[in-house]
C-alpha cells in the first residue's frame, strides 16, 4: 500500500468549510487527526476526493455490514424513489408491511411485534418508555461504559458520566460495572460462570440500603461497542435474564451495533441463547439509511394505546426499500457465517502476532468485531490513548481505516463490512501487523 499523505488539497478544502461553518460539539474534530473525507464508497473500499483509497475496517460505525452502496440496496432505492418518497406513520404502505414480515422472520423466536424508529437512540427511548409504562415502575439498571444513544431521553442511561455532565443530564439509571474481564473491578474470577457482577446486581435488588426500588428493566449491550469491544463471559446474559424474571423486570438487549450478523450470529445475544423481552435494532438493518426498531413480545408491544408515540419520518418508504433489500442480502449471502469464519482468522492472527507487543494488553473479539486494547504498561494496564491515535494515523497513511473506542479511548476497533473476502482480510491483517511493528519501534 502506498503511503498516503492526508489530508490532500481537496479534503483540506472541505474540512476547512465544515470547520468554519459548523457549530462545535460534533465528533468530527475531536482528535488531532483530521477526519477522513469520503467522496464515494463501494463494498469495503472508501475513496477520498484526492483519489486515495482506504480499506474500511470500520463500516461507518457498523452500519455497512453488507458493504457500502450494495447494488441491491441502490437498485431498490432507485426503483422506489420515483414511486413514493414519503408515507407518514398515520398511513399504510405495502413496503412497510413487507418489512414488518421480514423483520419478524429474522427476529429471535417469540419476538413478533415491531415499533418503528429511525435512529438507534430513538429505538432505545421507545423501549425505555414502553418498559416503564408497562411495568408501572421507574428503576432501570444500566452498565458502566454503555452507550445507548445521544438523544435526551436515553443519555441518562449511558454509562458515561462525563458525557452526561457536559449536557447537564442526570443519570436516569443505577449503574453497575459491566463484566470487563480484562479490567475486572472484582479482581477477576476462577470460573466465568460465577461472574461476581451477577451477585452484585442480585444484592442490589435485595438490599434495601441500595436505593434501588422495584426494577422496570435492565438495559444491556450484549457486547459493549463504544465501550471498546467488551465481551462478557458466556452465561452473563442468561444470568441477567434470570434476575429479571425473578424480579418481574424486563430484559432489554441493544443489538444496534453488534446485531445483524456482526458477531458471527444474526444477533449477538444468540451466543448466550437469550431471547430478551425487548430488543432494539438499527444501524446495519437500513443498508446505509436510518432505520431502527424495537422488536418485542406481543404482550408488551400491544400495551400502548394508538398514537402514544409518533414521528413524521418513522415509516419512510425509501428507507424501508433499502432495509428490505439489505436484509435480503444478509439472508441470501448468510453474511453472519462469513463473519464467524473470518472473525476467527482475524482474531487468531492478531492474537498470535500481537501477544508479546509491548503496547498491546489484550486482543478480543467475536466474529468480525475485534478490539485491540493498547496499554503503556502491560502489568499496570495503563491505557495508551495517544498511542492508539498514533496507530490510527499510521494505518490511515497506509490506506487502512479503523476507529478507536473504549472507556479510556485506547481500544483499536476492527469492524469491516461483513462481505470482506479472505484475501482482503489477509491484506488488512498484514497492514495491521505492520502498523504495530512501526509502533513497536517507538514503544
Ligand atoms: N446503541 C448502541 C449499542 C450504539 O452503538 C449506538 C450508536 O453508536 C446507539 C445505540 C445509538 O444509535 P444512533 O446513533 O443511531 O442513535
């Protein structure tokens, strides 16, 4: 891969207009590395306006699971656009009916009713409001490091205290540690079946001194995404479900980032054999356009009276045409299987090559969703945030594009479109190993 000097003149012009005219607050300019400027994207490749090409290991926050501008999605949009663009939720439309049937087809067994959203945050807000109104309870348990969305109704459930404080939004949940085994707050365990966090939650719900009243729901990501690809031990979700059942509370699983084939199964909670009461989906299911939904058990989903919630663009036919095509592609190409198979290759190669790297604390992953946690000191596990940024920059110059996430901003997150082939993945792995070789010299 040729060395890319970024940003080139065209990108620079665009960045400068955005910098001049946009209000602050977006993530675009949050690091010293200039944002990538994308002119077009196809499959797993991104192109910037200066003619540079990047292998995409990010998939636009796990949206482009079936690849950028998949021809089936583009064709569906072009077919739908001249026919009908807007059909508000107060009307009906055949595409809406077809997409409902399709979503029920791919949903876990027992979840057979749908409420629409556009963004992931909206789907989680709907799930939150529904949980509280159905149970007539207010208390929620959420997890340290969780990210459920950026709108007011859900920010209070995000386990990111600083981000809430910046907006003056108070916590709206009781927060407990997520089973982040690499940094286990309880010092680790001998047997993952006995994750102490389950005991901690159990105690919270029984102990009158905890301040937790009657629980409405537990909201959980099956694998924390923005938290830095944090994978709970097997059995964690099913144990959470047992707790919910014991306390007549709902289990709400957020599959917005790690669902739709990302982790080697259609839904990440399948790894634990768990079907939640409510599941939220978004990102990838729209094939690149904003579609989200809550899918749940009939008894819960039929609780609200008509017109309890609404938004003008909830049931947009253009979005639905794209989603329908995207789901068909996912089903026909069984992309979760490619994710499982190539995910193993990716994890094996990265783990074996980086295990002794002085800046790598842990490599973890499920399917094509892998995190490389960077640390300055392997024993103390001091987060290496600046080094992670540097790795990102070196990779960018090589034409590899990935994101950084994590509680401490030190986890390289690898999440390519699930259509990536073995040889493309090997190209990516070679590139990543090279990036870390360069980093080693400076360590
Ligand atoms: N839930 C999870 C797990 C996410 O990762 C995100 C976004 O990154 C959201 C919810 C919010 O989705 P959106 O940005 O579409 O509102």
